[in-house]
């Protein structure tokens, strides 16, 4: 194979191609990542059989770990949407934080919902509540939409079992429990930064919410909402199971070792935990809709998950090709001279996010590039995942599909969205990275 310097040049070409093909030519990210994996392998003069083997292994190993997790999570999200459970959770949070701050209720709802649901889908699901609350509270839609969108974005980029963070954790080889804990803490501060920005800055740009249904009409439309505890259960149980498995790690010494640890290991496996969450979500379905849920809603979930699964597997393939090339050793020896430590994953991921738009692609590609550098730079793997996630939420703009979802569903002009939402995501990403930097000193 080629020297480390040439491998770095090949990596630069690969990253340029990912950005150009996805952002400029609008090619599907799956095809781009697979194509670039081959091109990078050719450029570093990797033997042809080894190129094919690495792409096979990278794709297969990634999906073997996360494929069922993504499908189960997507099915769960659809059931939360169809049954009104998302509305039930938001209604409960609204009562909890008092009606004085409806935008905080939306931030928290987004924070919780996006753990199981893609942020784009989460915004669409909660948008009717968003507009109804804005109208009822006499707030500009820029305030409530920014609060909701940033709450969704924080979890989407930082907290497993959301797709991007759990895939990045797998690529980097980080302890999933640690990623969940650090990610949840970091996402909380990022969410609060978005809430504060929405409350004190976004209100300067008043847009009257265009309402098709009032808050009271929505309540009547849903009829009897699922019980609050039952609504939270499909999300809460998998998280608790994964955390219990992490706490059972003998290296931590927190729990006495015994046969029960095998049970925690089994039920705390992300695949098992998310399947349990998907099955628990069926408790939200009314008896007359149960057959429809098992057939139609499950099928819809699998269809929605297919593209996400494909892109995630392709990201794993690209990561494996990078791992097998000389780039890791070269970057390790070069970058250890530069004292930027935990900020390196953030910088790499931010550049990818700003350039090509997709947070998922930024997470997967960023994690693939960072993975061989973790040990030489002495970075905590779990914090590296969260740092990559912080970069992946930085500066959402016109090349990001989520930007257009928030803009169009909130009736914002593009220039207003840049001033309100894009700046909010920049603040979120930087806030998240500051929290990661503090955690890197403390842990």
C-alpha cells in the first residue's frame, strides 16, 4: 500500500467526493459511501480482494450490530405517532413545567421523542401541537419551532439508541452505556441553549402561527390519549436496560457479580432492548387497531428504516476501509504533536456537517476518521462519540433536509430561518462541545 502521506491525500479526495456527490449532485448517501469506499481502497493500492473483504465485513458487522436496532426503533416511533403517545407525553410535560413556558415543554418533548424517532419525523409529528401551543400562548411560531427543533436535534445527534450516536459508538468501539450517560448530559445543556436562544432571540422575528386546529381541537381529535406512564414506557425501558448492562460491567465494580449479570447483559443488548421497546409500544394500541398495527404499521416502519439501515451499513464499510489502510498510523503520529485532543472529533465532524448537510453522514464519516486516533491521542472513546455528535449538529443550513423541514412546517422565510434556526444549531453544537470538554477533564 501507499505511504501515510498519500493515504492522507486519498482521504482528502474521499471526503471531497462525499461532500460533492451528496451536496452538489444530490446522490444517495448509501451509493456515495460505498463508491467512495472502493475509490479510497484503489487510491491507497489496497489489494482488490482485501478491498472487497473489508467492505463486506464493514457493512455486515455494522448492520449485524445495529440493523435490527434501527428497524425496531423506527417501528416504535411510528406507533408513538399513530396512537397519540407523543401528544400524551407533550401534554404531560406542558403541565409539569407550567403553561408559562410552553416552549420549554416543546424542547423537553423533542429531547425525549428524538431518542426513538428521527428528528425530521419528530418535528412533523409534533408540529400540530407546536402551532397550537404557539397560538394559545400568543407566541411567535419562530419561538416554539426553534425550541422544538433544537430539542429534537440534541437527542438525534447525541443520545443512543438514536441511530447516528449508536452507529458512531459501534464504529469507534465505545461503551454504549457511557455514551448514553455523557450524551444525555451534553444533550440536556444543548437543549437548554436552544430553549434560551428561542426564548430571548427568536421572539424578535414574529410570525403568526397558521392554525388549522386549536389545542382543544387536537385534544378532541385524539380522544382519550394513552396513559402518560404507558406513553413513556417504550422509550424509557430500553434506555434503562442498556444502562443496567453498562453498570454491570465488572471493571466499574458497582454491582456484585453473579448469574443475574448474564440476564442484564442479555436484556441490555441494544437489539434486545429495542425489540422490547417496540413490543411494549403495542400496549399503546387500541384493541380494534391491533391487527392494523402489527401488519401495516410494522411494515411502514420497516420501509422507513430501510434507507437509514443502508446508509449506516455503508458508513461502516467506509470505516473498515479506513481502518485497514495506513491512514490511522500516519494521522496518529502526526496529530499527537498537536494539542487539540477531544476537539479534533468535533472539528472533523463540524466540517463534514457544514459541507454536506446530513448529520447522520457527518456522524458516521467523522467516527470512521476519528476511530484510529482514539488510543494514540488518549481520548475517551465515549466522549469522542459525543464530540462527533456535537459537531454533527453544528450549523444546519440549506444543504440539510432538516433545515427545510423546520422552515417549511413553521412558515419561515429562508432568511429568517438562517437568523433563527441556523444560529440556534451553531449555539447548540458549540455548547455541547464545551460540555464535552468539561467532562473530559472530570472523567
